[in-house]
C-alpha cells in the first residue's frame, strides 16, 4: 500500500527544487539501463549512495526534502537518493517491474521507497496494481515492493527523485 502526499513541499522550497531539476543547473548522466535486466535508457544524478553524500554541491535543497519526509515517515536513515530524468520517446514505455532493495538481500523488509514527482506529465509510477500519475510536488511512500515507472508522451521530460529509506 502506498501513501500519497500532494503538495508535499512548501511552495518556496518546491520552486527551488524545480529550478534545480528543470533547468540546466544540475548535470545529468546517461545510463543505458533503468533496471539491470532490460535495455531502457534514462539520465540520472545520484546525490547519496550507501548512506554517503556523493555530491555536496547540489545536496542542500534535497536535504530539505528529507526533513519533510521525517514529518510523514519514521525512518532511521537514507541509503540512496537519485534523481531520474526520462525523455519523451514518442510512445509510452513501461520499464521493468523491480524492487529497489533485492528481496534476497536479507534486509529488503527494512526499507521503504519514496518517489517525489518534480513535474506533472502523463508518466506514471505503478506499485502493485496501483497506478499513480506524475503530479508536480507529489510524494509517494511505499514498502520495498514490486513497482515500475513509465515514460511520458506529453512533455519533453519526466523527472522524479527516488529515496530508499531505512526503517526505524
């Protein structure tokens, strides 16, 4: 089951986040895999991996999102934060279904996933059988369960911010 929060960030903070992700401020890095099993492509920017900040320069506005998450969700730490940018490919593409923390890792039940939508488009996040449209300033928080995203066709880009949260 997913918890969905519309208008998640205060307006001033969300405006700062949109400027960071929807302009040419942040560097994006091409990857030829959305999920390692099939070839799809995306652009990404990793802020945190294995609990360590990777890029301090752009991290401060993102750190503020963690504070807002703590108001909604009880967690003890953040394992990974990654921004993802999908380009319009002229057709709706469904990425492979996956979990963020492998089920055979021994710790998969100790994590939740949060997906923050930076812009509104017809791309979707699908968790189990629940389809959640991409609405700007919307946060989805759910257990480490099978999910996938889709590529949009109505805007040039779809930008989301993914968090892997370690439960308390």
